[in-house]
């Protein structure tokens, strides 16, 4: 029952994290451009909420010793990985992390650039 609650909680916090981080990028860049420090303050608030939600997700992952994407999927589907499969997925964990960080940076830069171009066209 606790694991099911944690799974549900993880889904909710992940959604909150994604929504507020996207709002911080997509709305934050135009607000900062248009309203200067006031817009920047709103952006910081949005991003802070997103980061706070990501910390909650990480705490749930730590509680259940979840590190890799395969383990996250198994956790959300309420199944366990056998020890051999778990070990195999953790061997390339650093590559997975590097890919996720790089991909997130690229997506963030693209979204921020698009938001800035649209803002300049409108304003």
C-alpha cells in the first residue's frame, strides 16, 4: 500500500515538476524580456517550484533505491527487477545521466530561444 501511495505521489510530483519548469522557460523568458526584474522574479518563482517538485521526486527515488530509467519504469508499473537485470541497468547509469542532462540542456535552450523570438516579434 505504501509503495502504491509513493508511486502515485511520484506521478503527481513529476507532473508538477514538468509543468512549472516548462512554464519557467516558456513564460519566464518573455516575462523577463518584457517586464525586466518583475518578470525575472516571476520566472524564479516558477523555476523554484519546479525544482522543489524535482527534489520531492528524488527523495521518493532515494527511499526506494531507484536510480535508472528502467528501475523507474518498473517502480511505476509496480513490479520488481530481478537482481541481475538491476545490476545490468546500473552499469551504464552514468551514460544515461549524461544523456539526460545534455538532452535537457538542449531542449531548454531551444524552448528559450523560441520563446525569445516570439516575444521579440510580438513586442
